[in-house]
C-alpha cells in the first residue's frame, strides 16, 4: 500500500506535464511549480550557498522552460525528475556563463562571505550547516575517482561529456561513477 502512494504523485506530475504540453494548463504548471521550485532552489544553493537571488532566478527560468518545452518531454527517455533537473543544471550553467562576461577585480568569494541574509532562520541555518557537514563527511568516504566525477558534474556544473573530456575517460565510465557515487552517498547520509 505504501508504494502505491509514492507512485501516485509522480504520475500526477507526468500528467501535469502532458496537460501543459497539450492544453497549456496553468493549474498544472502551478502544481509543478509548487513541487519543483523549492527543490531547484536547494539544488542551486547547494552549489553556491547564499546565492538566493540566483537560485530564485534559475527556479523561475526552469519553470519558463518547462512551460515552453513541455512538448519535448518523453517519459520513455527519462524520468520527469531527471528531465527537470537537467533543465535546472543547464539553466544554472547558462546563468553563470551569462553573468561571467562582466569581469571585475572584486573577488566573489569575499562578497559571499560578507552577505547577511535578512530572512535568516536560525533553525534552518543550523539544519543547513548540519546537512553540509554530513554531505562533506560522506563525500570524503567515497573513492577519489567517484568524488572527482561528482565534483565536476555537480559542483562545477559540467555535463557528463565535459567531465569525460577533462578527465580523459569514456562517457560511460563517468556516468557509472556518478551513479555509484550517488548510491553510496544515499547510504552514507541515511546512516
């Protein structure tokens, strides 16, 4: 009975995607927004903590892309989560590329260190710090080759192909290492 309840929301989201593609259903888009926008923001903030404006912009951009590209989603090719987070990763890369053409002598690391979040929630901050420490400890448990590939793909925002080229490895090896590393991280984090 438990597994049936887990499947239903995914089916609803896929139906929402088709409703957007076929009928331009704004209610379906609102449901997808409610589900995915916080997850996309978290994805962006994991890579660049404190970049709330960037995370908001990217979440909005992904939702616009969902609206415009819903007709291209093919469930037989990838799960909806994979498709949406591929859009998110690409939107993040586009955002960083677009905003990196303005060069300055200001060190961005210095800027991020001094920003104070006015909407800071001490409980959320504590939870985020605990999660970051748990993820960092879990990453240290991974073999170096898997940690290196995860770093390229998730922290540097590289595609699997770009990571394969930089590391001089076959694309299949990169994909396997990412999959294995994520499986191990899931186990480490649950402990």
